[in-house]
């Protein structure tokens, strides 16, 4: 027979139940924390190393912390000081410096004389042990304070402390994308300005960026459209050289313009020598990756990691790869590592997460330091910068960044930029840094594009076969009344710059194609755009059958003196009908103009542009032409019928 419980015993019974419930809650919470990699509040986190392949946020390496990131709680804030006191004196002197960690089994990281602050401490001997900060995740104490549902049910009336609100995700402000303002090249009167001089350009980023906008249902801003990058996105099958002794071949085609038979199109094609992948020289690559908070989007850091993983899988034992990241601070994730150590490289990429502000200047400095450390003579030495371009702390002045990159290219290290994402994409800066860094700029919007740029075109993306390539065309005023260069507005050079070997220009990679289009108005044509001059000298010039004379200068890698190539363009070379590659190039050029306002192509609209490309019988193995037609149709649906401008740009 059980004794009857008196009312006075109820508080004691309640306290016993409450104590049992609290013990159960503590046990379950501790088990949950251990399952998720956390520890009890009293346990030292300094003894916990990240599990292998565990994703961690990278804002800085070692104790370099973002100024924007506060510790989760007071205990976490006190930990760095406590851990520092526990270190040997020699190691404590390294705190606060960006370090060059040496993962187990990797090549020895040598000291960088030009960057004395970058050195490894004993604690950073393994990538698995690198302590990182700045990831945008909920604080761990939220897990400890949350009451498991089972415990709450076992203790009715027990009120657990409410969990704190989760850390707010990175919030992207209104669209802040940046594009350099540009005006279309004007129509030039040949008699007044017979020379046209420009630097070649192999960038393609404008086309894929605009493709992203159209696929997202957005109308691209006019300044996002660069006609030469639209044109150079496509392969036109230009004739290739037979040996590397002459690194590229120049070809021309002259035919009636499809939008006005009274005008002509002159297509200039340059094809670089195709170096087989197995014959590419050793590569020293530095992946410079933006891991700031603005990269926390599926089309940014996750796509970037997948893209670089594709390139990493193409590397050979003789290649070296380093990984540098930057957010509030810059840090080294992977020192120079042989290309056949796939597991180490891919694991380092897999760890990256976004968080913090964007200090691109520090990242660029550290990346170049690593490139110089692992420099390969007569090899490929290149920094590949992947970012949305949103530099907002540190060196943020575009001119200062350009000067830094221009100075570094003299050391023989080139810079390629890869753009990612939307909303705050800085196209202007990404393109300019690639231009001054002797590299190329591409925009990655899909995994397919990543494969195209970093796998299929790896040789042309990485290996330079000709530097400072300049084109100068002298038109014969007896044959050509007017001309207009399509695109290349930010690549124009002074006529005296052509023969000046100190003036920088574009580079051509192995297998690269470069295409340029001129629209010409022959003498006597009724399609001239400029008004006649009252006192113009109508005397014919020399040249006879020549339409123009094409001159091209380039430097071989490692040489300072340029080589001159001359190719005359004969009137007798005029075709009755343009070839299919030229017709495709004409459609692409007209599409770029339509997106910029439809001012140049004599009323050609969406239907004519699409029909001209759709009617080509040439094989389309990659589906690029079919995709182009779909983009034209999307543009028509989103923008509506074109209203061509009545005004035409005229040379002053």
C-alpha cells in the first residue's frame, strides 16, 4: 500500500521532476552538439580540429579576422587571447599575419622575399587544421539553448529560453552592376582619316553576361553590350598556321553587307596556332577566389567551385596550383601543389564558403606573391581571379588596382578574370583588370560555359603565343569613301602607337580566334552617310586594285621587339555572296547593335537577324547558333519591336 502524498510534499516532487527534466535536456543537448561537431560550453574549442572535408567559412586564415564579423558570444571572444597565451612565444609573434600554410604532403612553401608577412606557423601545418572565420552561419550557442521537443514534452509547464534569432543572411542591395560607358565608333571619311588602329581583343564576357540577363527576363543595359565580345564568342573557322614559328595566320573576306547591298563588310580573321594539351608547357596557376558575403549565391561561389574543379582535373604532375581567397582579409588556402594531387586540391575548393566584406586589393597582392614564388621559367604563369567584382574594402580605387596589376605583369605573370553572378557584378573592373594584366576576361553563367572556357579552351585561356598584337588598316580613298569599325571602342589606339613597342596591346592564346568587322561604303555608292565636302579633293589616290592594306604587329613571348605582317586587301577579292561564317558574324554584330538601340544597320530588326542566322546550313555541333537564335527571340519578346535611331554617329 502506497503512502498518500501530502500537499506539503508537492514542491519537493516538482523540484525532483524539474531536476530530472533539466538533466535529460542537458544530456540530449550535449549529444546533439557532439553529433553536429560542437562541444559543451566548458570544453575548449582549441582542441577541436575540423573534420576532413567539412565545409568551413573562409573570411581569413589563422587569426586574421574580418573587421565586420563579431564573435558569437563572450566566451568565443575570449578564446583567441587564451589560445595565444598557450602558444610558444615564437609562434605568438605570428598572430595577425596572413600565413602561407603547408598542407601535409604538399611541396615545400618557400619564403617570399617581396612579401615578408606571408609565412607559416606550426599550427597551420595541415589544411585540415586551418582555423577560419567569417562564415555566415547561426551561432553555435543557439543549438545549445534550443530545447529538444522530447524534453519539452516530458516536462510540462517548463519554459525553455527562446532561441536567439538566426544570423541574418547577406542582403544584396538594389542592382549595383557597373558597366563602362561607351559610344559606338563613328563613321569615318577615308580621305580625312585613312588609318584605323586598334588592339585585338579576345574577351567574350559581354556575350555570356547578356545571355544571362536575357534568360532571366531582363533587358540588358546598352553599356553591357560590347560588339567585339559578341562576335568573338563564336568560332568562324579561320585558317590556322601550320607551325608555331609563325604563331598565327591572318585572313580577310570582302562581301556585300546583308543589310545594305550598297555597302560592304570586311572581315579580318586571326587564328592562333593550336598547341595540343599534352604539349602545353608546365603551368603555375593561382586561383584567386572571392569568398566575401556577396558571393553567397548559387550562381556565384557554388558555381565558381564547380568551375575551378573542372580546371583542376585537367592539371598534370608538372603543373602547380595555389589557392588564395579574400574577404575582409586575404589568406592562403593551398600553397603551390602538384597538379596530380587531385584530392588535396578538390578538398581545398570544397571547403570554401562566403562571408564578410571584399578586400580584393590584398587578395591580388598575395596571389601575385604566390605566383612569383612558384614561377616557372618558359612556362605558363597566371593568376585567375574569380569574383563578382564587388571590391568594397581595402584598395577600392579602380585606378590603383589597375596600376597594381599593370606593375605585376612586368614580372611575367598574367591575370585572367572570370565574372560570376548578378546584382552587384562589376563588369567594368573585371574587364579592365584583364586588359592591363595581359589576360582575358570571361563571364561564367553556367556549368557548360565553365567547361567551354576552362576545359575545351584551356590552351587558349592559359598559354599566350603572341603579345601586344595591334592592327592598323590604311584604306584607299580612291576605293573606299567611308568606313566604320564595329566594336573595339575601348581598344582604339593612336596611329603612332602602332609602331611603338612600349605601348601595351592585346594577347593571343594558343588556338585563339580573333575576328574584326569593318563596314565599308565604296566610292560612288549611294549609301554614303556623311555629307559631301564643298572643297574636297576628288583626285584619285594610288593603290589601283587595293581596297586597303592591313598591317599587324606582335611580339613573341619573352621578346621586346615586334614583328610586322602586311596583307593587302584586293578589290578583286569581293565575293558575290558572303560566306556562312561571315553571315553569322554579321547577324551577331547586328544583334549587338539592336540591343544597344538599333542605330547602325539600316532597319534590320529581330526577324532579319534571326532569319539570317537560322538560314545557315553550316553544322552547329555545339548548339551555339541555335542558342543565339533563341536569344534573339527572347530579346524581341522582352524589348518589343525596334525603333531604329534616325541619327548616325559621325566623325568630328
